[in-house]
C-alpha cells in the first residue's frame, strides 16, 4: 500500500483493516466505533507501543476520535485526512438526509441485505446499485464502486449500515479544557461530502492547536489511489514541515 510506504519514511506504520472489512474477521458482537477503539488498544499492546500516532481518513475520523478519547495518554499526534468528526459537516440537504436515513433503515432487514448481496453479484443489477450508492452517498468513482460491491456480503452490509448510523449522528462533547495533543488536518476546501470550515472549527474546539494542510482537490476520495512517487512529489515537504511543528 503506497500510503503506508509513504508514511513509513518517518514512522513505523501499521495499516488497520476494520473488523468485517476485506479479509478481516467480523466482531462477535454488533459493530460500534467504541469496540474498534478497544481493538486498536489491543493492537498497540500486542506490538508493544507505549506511545503512538494515529491516522484516520473519512469515517476513520470518527474511529480516530473514539480511539483518542480511550487512549489519549498514549497518543502523540492525531492525523486526520478529510475526517468525519461531526454530522453537521455532512453536505446533505434535508431531503437527502431523510432519504439516507430511510435507505439505511432498510439495511437493517436481513431480507433486504440478502437481496442486495444477490444484486451486487449480478453484473446487470450491480450497475444500478452502484449508481444509487454513487448518487445518494456522494461516493466518487462509481465504476470502482461496482467492483467493490461484488465482494460485499450480508455481514458487511450490516456493518456498513451501523457505520452510516454513526456518521449521521457523529458528535463529540467539547472538553472542559482543549487537548494539548498535536492534531494535524489535511482536507480539501472543495470536499463535496464534508464541509471544510465546519470540520476545522470542530477540531479547533477540541484541540489547543490544529496544524492544517489546506488542499484544493474537487473530490473527497481520490478517483484512484495516489502512487508512492506522487505522494512524495506532492506531499513530502508538507509532511516533513508538519512533523517539525510537532
């Protein structure tokens, strides 16, 4: 993974695959971000890390914040890339939010999940399913999404539904005193999924100092993953400067 190689130039990097995603085993109990934070704690204990830095992208912003609240005394830096840290930042109209809630409610039904699983594996039906997710969920690159949907099973659909519940209700209580841990934000001011200013203001209400790398990409998630050389050409100097800032 090129992003891990890129970060590995400065840190020993571990990529954490969410339980139930990819080849990882689902949790034995219903998915919650608090449980993921506990698993992260178990991971860092296993590798013997007394202090560590934490990075999260998009929904990973919620996971990173939940992990930070659980393990704050052990975390040096929190690095957030286009993070979801408050539902107020979601770029959804009232009707879009209503539709998203209703559709997500349907995913609670085992029969609906079984139908979607069959549709995702059908070449014809997977195209309109990817289109729906692309339009309603504002997910870019729906061609790539179609290929991913073919690998989705009923258990992952349930997990994604629970994740979306957390996105729609994302909120973190402001601390009595702002956290002194370093927080680094990299986000596009043109992010079509999350509002940049709302996200920044939310983080500034929690952390004493937020180091910002302001980007101008017209997307939330890149249409394709950046290659190692591209990451070095575009971001190496910014990352080095950010590390020096602490």
